[in-house]
C-alpha cells in the first residue's frame, strides 16, 4: 500500500458521502490525473474499495496540493505525502475555495483532460472564473455554489452510465418546465476502458435558485406553529401550509407530465404488477431481520402487497423522480422547484432508470408529510394532544397535495388505489430499516404509520 491509498483508507470512512461505513475493507486502489497544475495543484482520484465480501465501489476524490500547511483549511486536511525535498499537504479540494474555479473553466471550454470530458449545455451561460463555496448539508454527493449563478453537484460514487439527474434535466430543458432548475452542463469520466463500459457521470451544473426556502424547513415550521397554539386547528393557524402543499401537488403533476412527454413511457402489463408485489414482499422479509417489530405488521403488509398483483387499474409507466420528499423541493417567490432526479442513491443506476408509476413519487411525498407532522413527537411520544394535532396536520396537507395533483393532472392520484397504498407501505418499511440503523428513537414514526395503514386495510377502509 502506498502513502496515498493509506490516506484514503484512513479518511474516507469518516466522510458523509462514503457509502461503505461499517464494512470491512479488503483492499484499496487508486488512479489519478492532474486537472490543474497551477496553484493549488488539483488532482482527480478514482478510488476503488474492495470489501471482504468481494464487492467493490469506486469513488471520485479531488485533492488540492500545497507545499505547506494552511491553517484556514485545517478541517479539509487529509494528510501529507513525503517526497525527496520535503512533503506535500493533501486537502479535500471541494473545501479548498482556491481549487474550485477549475471545474467551471474547463466546462466553459468544453475541455477534455485525461479521461474526463466536460460537456457544456447548448447555449448555457457558465460563470467561468468564479470560486465555489461548499454546501455543508450534503450527504451522498458534494455540492458547490458559485455566487448567485450556478450550483455544481459532484457525484462521489462512480457508476458506468449517464446519471439520471443529468438525463432527466437534459430532457426537461426542452420543455421549459418552470418547476426545475435548468441544466448548464456536466462532465463524464471513462469508467473502465478495458471492459467497454460507458463513462460515468462526474458532476452536473445547474442554474442556482436564489432566495429559495427548503420544503422540509417550511413544513416543520408550520407544524411548530400548530403545536404552539393550544386551541386552534390546522386551518386556523397563521403558519398553515395547505396552500403550499396544494401548489406542490400541482408542480409535481406538471413535472410528471413533461417527463412523460420527453422520455419513454410504456403500458404496465400484468407481469409488472406481479414483480412489484414480489419485490415489496422480499424487501419486507429482509427488513424484518433488521427490525423485528415489523413482524406484527407482516400479515397486513403482505395483504397490501398482494392486492397490487391483482390490481385492475391501468398504469402507464414512465421515468419518475424516485426519491421525492419535502427535502427535495424549494419554494421560491414564483412557485416550487423540484430537485435531485438521481433517485435513491443506494440503488444501482440501472434500477434508478427503470420506468415506474408516478404514484411512487406521490407516495414518497405523502410519507414526507407524515414525517414532518410527527417528528416532534419523538421527544414527547405520550403527548396525545400533540399526536392528535400531528394527525390533523398530516391529513390536511396530504389532502391538499392530492387536490393540487388532481387539478393539474386530471387524475385522482390519491384515491383508494392499491398501488399507492403499497408504495406508501413499502416506503415506510424502508424508513423502519433506516431509522433502526441510524436514529432508533425515530423508529416510532414509520411503525405507527404502518399500524394505521394495515389496520385500515384489514377493516376495508380507505387509507389514512
């Protein structure tokens, strides 16, 4: 092992974007090239981690290099590499502001540097020369904001093929949909020339949306306003969110309609319904191994999934968002913007590009309203008054979202649909596994949702 791979082995597991936390490494290899030889020097590294179970993952790690330690970059310091005249200091280049302008300079030039190709959008105005500031809330990716002009998202985990976020935004650019931030360009890198695989997407650049508010923060602020009013209902509180929820439903329907216009669609056949039901059941079985509390809901959930296999409703499959929730939308002065069309990052890229029902996105947003309503109950699980208010807020905003979606699409998206109910249940099962592994004290939120859903199903009532 050389000094550089040793640094990666020590540093990567502590990074938020690294997906192999807790897995034992069997080995690590890296390939690199220089993107910029000025000051600071900028190098790009493809780091391939092999785990003891034989699986591999490849990550993109840009490094900036300096011949002395820089105090203001102490938190970005990765380590030192000795050479015959001393040592070089390696920094996380995404946190080294002086190293961030190169991305846009090369994109504006449509350059090819080593195995990386920069692809500017047709007619896009790229603010070359601006430095970027890191967005601290990132998780599976890393983003840089360039003034008020653009935002760059670096895809840390490399997979062969065009990232769905780039693919969908590129297609939607032709529709002038008002609910997306236009794509300005992207870059790709040869993934494995010997295997003949397609290049992997390195980053995408979009127009920055200034003065925008995060959907999750707005929704949870509304919930806090409701809790603060001891004797008012959700529709009487000054921070009522229902009008925003209705507009968000309409925006979601608009994006779905334009995705169906510019990307492939297909009528769902009986095999698709059967496959969806089987996959949901398999995920439930695996989840019970992680969350034993799910066993008490298992029979009800299997009945919900079985209803999908017998579902008579016609479904047109299309490209969807794949991971839609309140944290993926921004409210501006003129309406809602939908972000991050890459789907669930933990799923293989090919699976994220599959055609699906738009109801998966609707279900994801309905689950997000439940989370927004109940997240403050975690600290006071026995407060029945708050629990009642949470249910009231969730029902009001879920209904408003559905009304907005129906008005814009002409389709009753949130009726008594077996498919929508199953998508919601499947998402809640996923949430149970996530919470059990990351925030056990939040597990009550999806478990209680499953309890309400399966109880209603057993009584033959509409979904709560």
